[in-house]
C-alpha cells in the first residue's frame, strides 16, 4: 500500500513540476511580448512626434532591452530546472525508501512462514494440498 502511495505521490510531484515549468515559460513569453510592444510603441511615439533621436542610441536601448529579457528568461529557466530536479530527486528518494521498506517486510514474512513450516511441517503440507485442490477446482 505504501509503495502504491509513493508511486502516486511521485507522479503527482512530477506533474506539478511540469505544470510549474510550463507556467514559468508562459510568464517569460508574456514579459518578452510586453517588452517588444513597449519598444514598438516608444519608437512609434518618437516617429509621430517628429523628434527622431539618433539611430545609434535607439539601437543601444533595444540591445539593452533584449539583453535584459534574455537574462530574465535564462534565470527563470534555470530556477525551474533546479526546482524540477529537486522534485524528481525527492520522488526518487521516496520510491527507494518505500521499496526498501517493502523488501524488509517481505523478508520478515518469509522468515515467519519458514519458521512456521519448520515448527509444523505436516500443517504446511496440508495447507499446500488445500491450495492445490482449490486451484485445480478453479480451472
């Protein structure tokens, strides 16, 4: 039961991490669109007002804006990547722990069954015969 819970928990964590990553990507795209729109509006306003500044200053401003948006996007992607890696690592650790617990419980049950068989071998033969009979009746 715990192993299934851990598997479901890991799947939920992975899906939420992917959704967060997609959300961050959408936010970066929106910021880039807003910056581009603002640049276009500023250039249009300057052209409409008739006061056209020198082209090199305008190019420098656009280059700075482009660099700023690029840096923002890279920081967001790096942050998302680190968060996803953390979530995946935590899910993997949880699955490993659940598998170890399940293996320990199986070993304990196996030892208990072995001790009961050694204590009462004829009872074990009777149980095995009944199980064989039931399987034979079912098929």
